[in-house]
C-alpha cells in the first residue's frame, strides 16, 4: 500500500464516518434482500471473478490470508475481503495481499455511494455498515480487476452479506458457539446457518468439526450435491515441528503431499488452518498440479496481525484476537507448547456479549496473573463485572484491574522489567479483535517514542 497523503486520509476518514452512521455490523437482520438488490443495481460485480468463500467460527481470517498468499505466489491477481479490522477499515479490502490503495478505495466508494443511498429508501432498514463495505469490496475488485476473490464470511453464512457470491470453493473452519443471539443456542443450529454458504455442485473444504456441527454440514453438502474433503480423512497435517519464528509442516492434501513447508505462525491450530488453505487452493486449480516452490513461498510470506503476533521483544508482548473459549484455548495451548516463559502476565479485555467465563477459564491455565481492562468498543465488558468474574476464577491475589487499556499495558510492562525479562516473562494481550487492534496502536506509539 502506497503512503497515504493527508488529503487522501481526510477523504478516508469522511468515508469511514459515513459508513459508521449506518446500521452496525453487530446488529443483524437475517436477510440477503438488501445486499442482493444493491449488487444487482451495481451490475453484480461479485460475479465477474471466481471466488473462494471462507466461513466457520475460528481461523477464518488467517485462512483467508493464507489462501490469498498462495494464490498470489502462483501468479494470480487477488482480492481479499476480511473482517473485522484491527486498526483501519481499509485493511478489510486487500489487492494482491496488501491493503487497497487509498485512491482506489476512494474512487470505488464514490462510484457506488449514490447507489447505496438509493437503496436506503427501498427497505425498512437502510443498507448496513457491513453490507456497504461488502459491496465496496466487490466493486473495487471488479474495478482493479482481479483473477480471484478470497471472501471471508462476516457472521453466520446463509444470510451473511457475502453470500451473494457463487463460490467455486467454499471452506468451513471449526464451528463453535458464538453470536448465539443470532445464530442459535446449539452447535447444530449454528452449523445449519453457516452451512448456507455451501452451494449446489460446489467444492467444500471441511476443517475439523465437532460431530454435532459436522452432521449438519455434511447433510447440507449431500442435499445440494457438493463434493466434500474433510480434515483428518481426505487431507491432514502429517507432521509439525516448532521452528524459529514459526513451524515446519508436512501436509497431505487431497491430491499430493507437500513437505518442508515453513509457516511463520505459531500454534497447532495454525497448522490446521494452513492445511485447509492448501486444499482450497488445490480445489481451485482442479487437476493442475501445484508448484511446490510456490506453495512454500506462499506460506513463508503469510502474516496474520493480531493472531499470536509477537509485537515486541524485551519485554515479549504477544497479541491475540481470541474472542471465545475455542480461541482462548488455542492461544493457551500455543503459549504452553511453543514458548518457554516462566511467567505470563495477561492483559484481557473481552466484549460483554461473549462467553467471558469460558474465555477466562481457558486463559487461567496459562496466565500467572491477569490485568483486566476495557477496550475502545461500547460493547467492552464492564470493568467491575470483569474483575469480579476474574477473581472467582483466578483468585484475588492474581487479579488486577485498570479501566484504561493503556494503563493496563503500562502495568504489565512495568511488572516485567526484571533481569532476563525478555526470556522468562511474557505479556499476552487478548480478549477480542478490538483489544488486539487497540493494543497495537498504543504499543507502537509507545515504543516509537522510546526508540527516538
């Protein structure tokens, strides 16, 4: 992404403000009616390129980034749409693996803004924030143009705004209890909604699922005649070993076995994400054999900000966007198995509508002490309620509380200033995507001043 001029930044800020006045993405009306009408009047830009569609609960964004990197290394022009963002909404729309150029985004927005406003008057609820961003991504990709779109589902599947695509390949990552107020109270109900991205005669990559969820996904695939490859059956991670800066993998795909793959991300779950991404790319290319060197280069180039991201050393600060118990369990396992800290200080700020107790129970297994705090979202958990819950799980002596995230980070850093702190003590900042994004901004600014 080229450097953004002050004038372009002002225009981007204006666009973001206009988008934020819309129905928020955390409030959903289950319907494709508005987005279908909007893309129709735009000329259905999402149908002008083939698509890989990624759904599920955990690992969607990282898997999308892996697929994008692999496709780009294989010579294709890519467009990637992911959500939510860490720091800027511009991150959500990427061209050839990089956030879209500011002027290109401004051009595409100006091109479709009048159509969005026209659609507002035609429905009980106007076009939502997420629907507008989704349409913007589709239009920007068609304008570029791209060879393939890598599109992450926002929430659910069946009625998610992204589900107006006709995907050549669909990927369903592990499904867990999340957004239960919209998707259902059980894994089966949630899986039924997420199965909505499975298209007739499509190709489905199915990551490891709980039996209750797998049953619903396979039932949907059978009903529409979709081909399915399943993790642990048709494809698998054959081996993984910890390496400096990541891990070394051997993956058995649906068509071939790929050895000596370096993945610069930590955790067993990231190895599974890599396997799903690789099989999705295999499916996209059909009978064409993948170039092993392009596969290796694609994985070696992968980044996933805010996902077990080592943001700083001395002290070591790790950011992770875990926002449910499944994600918290994954980062806890990764910290225990792939790092050698003697002590972990946690800085945790979850959203109030999540399974906070479940998140804390998973984190308690790895955190020696916890600093509870809040992030910049109005949905952030009330600090008094969070502290009380943390004390019940961690015990009074292990819990500290600071209303502001910046203060919580300062305390954590101050508490690690000891001999050999960079090797023996780690700081894990987690609880939500917003928390990871907020911490990124705060810490980069903080350490930039120190380095000056």
